[in-house]
C-alpha cells in the first residue's frame, strides 16, 4: 500500500512542481515523498523510478502525438538515433525515472541513517 501511495504522490508532486519550477523539481518531489513515506531503499528507488518513468514517458508521448511526431523526429535525428521517436520517448522516460529513483533512494538512506 505504501508503495502505491508513494508512486502516486511522487508523480503528482512532480507534475505540479514542473508546471511552476525547473525540471529538476522531480528530484525534490521524489526526495520529499520518500522522506514522508518510509520504505526500504530498493522500494523507494522503484517507486520513484516507476512514477517518473511513467510520468515523463507519458508526457513525452502525449507531446509527440499532439504535434504529429514533427519535433521528436527532428530531435532524434539531432541525437543520432535515426527517425525513431519511440526511442526518444523511452530515453526521456528513463532519464526521468533514474533521477526520481536515485532521489527517493537517497531520502530512504537519509531517513534510515537518522533513526
């Protein structure tokens, strides 16, 4: 139950935070969520990783659909991955997931160190 709550809270805080603040707010949101909802370090990492993988991947997919893949094809060509926007969306989700996962795991280690 804690895992699901942490996943949802991380995704919501990250979404709201990124509307008003820089992109790295996702790390702060995952960190705060992991401090408030105590879990083992690997579960905290997994909750932060999955929440932001789905959030960033979903938002990248939504943006890609809305502009008929024009932007993602151009960016994927610039990155040297060909005309494949799917890989770009997966890389975007993976980067967001890693940032959120490591931030949540850091908070879990900090919390277990304090007690």
